[in-house]
């Protein structure tokens, strides 16, 4: 179980590091736009992200071996 959790965190770090590595200017623009959003809008995007992640997790777990 711990190996799955560490693998998931490692994959998240790799994916989140790609944009600042490949296009730092775009990464800065994205954060500048995010700073302009209201708290409710940020919470909504956070909720969508959590739901999408949970949905992908539910789809992926039955296909996992063992």
C-alpha cells in the first residue's frame, strides 16, 4: 500500500514539474491568472480536480493486478 502511495506522489511531482521545466513563462502566466480568481472559483477548480482524481482512481483500481 505504501509503495502505491509513494508511486502516486512521485508521479504527481513529475507531472507538476513538467510545465515549469518546459515552459516557465506559461507557468508564471497560469499562476498570475489564478491569483486573479476569487476564492469560490479556486475552490470550484479544486473540487473538480479532486473529483477527477477520484474518478480516475476508481477506474484504475479494478484494473490493477493483485
